[in-house]
């Protein structure tokens, strides 16, 4: 915990890569993260946790095997545990994520897009 | 879990009272809530959980016994467990809160401002 005011938009603007979530704050054993999304991520799931996505700037789509949902700035979506999903964004989208500390971005999948789950910004 | 896109700002706009958090989504055993703040809340603490505040619209202050912090739209602050705090807002402030399901808004204090911790909107 930082005991200070955090501006997620300022934090995400400091990130240059895409698909590399950075931790900005901790809430009990949960991490608040920010990331830039661009292009297609990999299909994956998290067997033991739900995952919250909230758009800071831009727009994104979360694909599911049976549907897809679009998120605009300020909107949020909770992906249920165990459900395969593939985030994507036509143009750079700045996203806030909330999930238990230690959650791996690529879930059950081994992928080049697997990022550290320990980096703060 | 709702399996649909949630717009916190639209949800909070549906609330008429102040200091009455309403649940808009669930993330594992955490609730995502929205509320309108106006005036002074009561000094209180939550002995067993941190509490996240994020401003949707307006501005608010979180008073602590030894300092205070001001939050503008898009900014967030995590109040550590066990730390006495008093949220306040000169004018109506629309706020997103995240905390474990069942958390009571007034914490350890018995107050007329105690609200239901089970109402969804």
C-alpha cells in the first residue's frame, strides 16, 4: 500500500510496451494494475479467479467463445473464473485491471505474451 | 457476477441519497460499489480490510487523524485496514468503492449513516 493518491491514467501513460500490466496499488491481497492493450491478446482463462477490466482511455473488446463485449472509457467488465477470453483493441487502449496478487496475465497458457506479475510503476 | 458491461457513472446517477453505497458488480468475494458523497461522513475504521475509493465525478477529501488527502476524478486511494478516516465532500461527489462483500460503510461505529451492505443497483 502506498498511502498516497494514485492517478491510474498518469501511471499507464508511463508504460511504453503493450500487454505488460504494472501494479499501481494493493488492496488487501489484490493488485490494482494498469496496462496498454493493442492488437489481439491470447485466448486464456484464470481457473481460480475472476478478473476485472475497466477502460481508462480508448476502447477494447473482450472476446469469449460464444460472444464478445465492447468497453468504452469508464466502463467495466468482470470476466468469471474459468471462462476463456481474449482481450483485443484495434488501437491502443489504456486499461485498469483488478485481480488477486500473483495472477498471471496469460492464465493457463504458455505464451510469449506472458508478463511479470510483480512489477510496480 | 452480471456477465455484462457496467457503467459506474450511469449507475451512480440512479442514486438519489448520499452515503448509501450500492453494489454494481462482484469480483470473487469483493463488491464493486458506487455512492454519492456530500458533507461529512463519520470517523470510522475497518479493522479487517483495506478500502479503495476512486472518484468518478466531483472531488472528495479523506481525512485521517494526522493528514488529509484530496481526490479528483480518476484518482484513487486505498485506506489501510485499522486506520480511522472520515470521507467528506463539499459538493456532491460520485465515488466508486471496492471492498470485501459484507463490509459496512460505517465500520466499527454505530451511526445513523450506517447503510445496507446488500443493495445492488
